[in-house]
């Protein structure tokens, strides 16, 4: 993976370039999301009380 610190883009080994403007739903689309691996999970569980 190559990171361009000027533009904020990530270029994956497959040649796919991810932009900082990429939305979550675009990332999770089958072409990208299916090949991704969760390295860090930093979201609260779906039933978490965030009002807390």
C-alpha cells in the first residue's frame, strides 16, 4: 500500500486508489469491501446507548 501524504489517497497493491472523499457506503460496495479486512474495529456495538 502506498500513501500519498499530499492528496491523502491510498493506493492498494491491486492498483485500486482510495480517496479521502470516499464514503463509507462506497467503500463497503462489493468491489472494495468484499476484499477488505478489518484491522481495527472502532465502532460501538449496534445496541450501544450513545446518549449516555
